[in-house]
C-alpha cells in the first residue's frame, strides 16, 4: 500500500495540467479575459466580444490543435514530476552545497535570499545556454524546431515541445 505522500490525487493531476504554474491556469485566463474585455470596450470593434477574443480561424487552425495535443502529451509525461523532482532537485542541492564547500551551517552565505538569487541567476543562465545549444546543435535542432514551428499563436503554443525535449530541456522543467 502506498503512503499518502506517494498517492496521486485528482488535485495533483489538475495542478499539473492547469495549476498556477501553467500559463493556461484558470485564474490567468480570467484575468486575461478581463483585460481583453476592457480593451474591447475601449475600441470600436464590429464583432462580438467572444468572436474578437477567440477568433475561430485561430483556435480551429491545425497548428493550434497540434499545440493542444503537445500540451497534453508533455503534461502527461511530466505528471509524476520525476525529472523535475529527482534530477533538478539533486542537481540544485549539489551545486549549492558545492558552492559552500558542503558546510552550509558555518558559511556567511546561507541567507535564503542569497541562495534564491544564485538559483534564479543560475537557472536563467542555464536556460539561455540550453536554448542556444538547441539552436546550434545539428542533433538537437530537429527536436527543438517543433518549438518554433507554430503557424498561429495561442496560450497553448507555450507548451509546443517535442516529447523528447521534455527530459533534456531545462527550460521545460522551469515552465
């Protein structure tokens, strides 16, 4: 029998697919719709609000449908968070521990704000170079090119990743 920490609840599944860490979280969509409505009202638009904010030709486009499929494939693959929780946590802990010679208790740089800053700057630096490597590598470009192949842009386009990119892309782990 699995203990409570190992069970996967409906909340966990919902959070993985539509939680606050995703661009398509319901709260973000609602705020975006509110802003869009204010813009819509401030302009003279000849169509209704929903036709203006969700154009049929964009949301029924084959590129959008591919984005939605890739979103669900990517979220399904990362549902259990194995890559993020095991690899990145271990890597980050090891890196930070190495910076402080393994003795976090006696160093002046144990301030959580300093550690957070190091992680933020370090992760941004790594994400930039991983993205550059994707563009420059003849081996990785075919996998990464899926990310740049959208014909129309929607919120789901953020998740346009080849499934093989998920385990190796640091930028995907942050998203």
